[in-house]
C-alpha cells in the first residue's frame, strides 16, 4: 500500500524516506565545516519542491570565485543525496558580502570588532538607528561604541535589523 507523506520522499529498499529543510541545513553545515568554512545563511525557496537554494558561506579568510565555483559543484553533488537532480533548481553560492546582514547571535559573534548599524524596535535615548563598533556580547546584550565614543547597550530582542557597515573613507584610491 502506498503512503502519502508531506515533504520530499524517495524509496530506499522498499521504505519511504523523507527529509526536512533542517536535514539539508545540517548536511551543508557539516560539509562546509569539513572544508573549514561556515554556513552563514541558507534560503530554500518553494520547499519541498525547491526551485532555488541560496547558500551563503562565511570564512575569516577571503572566499574567492574559485572556492565558490568548487563549492557550487560539490553542493550540487550533496543535494543529489536528497534526490534533487542538477538543473531542476537554481543554486546560488556566495559569501554573505561585505555589508552582511546580522540575523542570529552567531552572526553578531562573527561581527565582533566590526562597525555595524542596528535598527531597533523600541528607541534607545530617542534613537531608532544606532551605529558603532560591536565590542562585546554578554548574555543577550550587544555593546557598541558609537561614533560619539559613547557606550550603547542593546538587548538582542530589541533588534529589528542589523548589518555590518563599510566605513566610507574620504581617501582616493590610486590605481
């Protein structure tokens, strides 16, 4: 008798297997960890059919196009283990970018010592947008040193949006 199950399925030795987005995330995280890289973010569009997968890879070192090209090929092979054939979905492999979004505690940990911009839900001293260098994370509190050299504490639950910001220089670049 055939059983209907929610989520992608395939038959293996007569048994029905199903998997979740979490299984895909864990598999990608494990693979990238073995490559000395970190899964920064993962967006899966139209699960369980999957029309597009965006994989953002973090490294303390530069992630060049040769690494991205190799990862793209290897991630496609990894996704075949989940019965997703090459060409049936769009795969985007990228670094999170210079001005990367900060959406989790781990993202904030990776941004320690960097200049960030934080939009808050409830104002802090009349301000809804705070900018400064992220100095510390303690419990659920971020500590920034603002442009005015003031120390600002922000509860993580008060953060609406945050991202690393590139400090614009007035120096000209000589080529």
